[in-house]
C-alpha cells in the first residue's frame, strides 16, 4: 500500500509567497509548521538571512555543547556569548580552571570568536 501523498500550502513569513508542501503518510502538520517550512524553503532575501542566522546559532550551540559537556557550564558560556553578541561587553575572558581560559569576542566583521586556551605549565616541586 502506497503512502498517501497530500499537498498543503505554506506561506513565507517574510514575503508572503506561498509554497506547496508535500506530505507523505499520515503526517498532520499545523498551519504554523507549514508556514515555517515554506519560510525555510523560500529564496527571498529575509528568509535566506534568517536561515543564515539559524545556521550560525546552531554552529555556536554545537561548539559550546561539545566543548562544555556540563549543562550548567554551557549555560554560563551561552550567557557570556549573549553579552558579547548584544555588545554589552566587547570581550570577555573567563578563567575556568587554573589552566584553562575561555575568551569570547567579536571581530570587526561581527563574527563571534570563542577561543579556549589551555595553559599547560610543566612544573615540578619536589
Ligand atoms: Zn520569502
């Protein structure tokens, strides 16, 4: 038995262009979900811009979650990132452990940088 195909209409949130969304099987999508999908697939400038923003956010999230597996610590880092993103601070340096610094800043092209620096001193006291 073939899955039934349904065609629904979604509207781009930015330009109002409608788009046919094909669903297969018993997938029930709300109008909001259809509109979100239409927006995601739209080629208008604001929709593309939104897509880039989301991809950037995902990139930042993935990096932080990977580098800081502790949810509490990751949460704190996200807060720091927000303060740099909204220009509250130009640059933030955190001393995490005695041998680990995290530096967050934005460059002149508004790209966010997160740099984790490990300071490894080999010291012996005997
Ligand atoms: Zn659009």
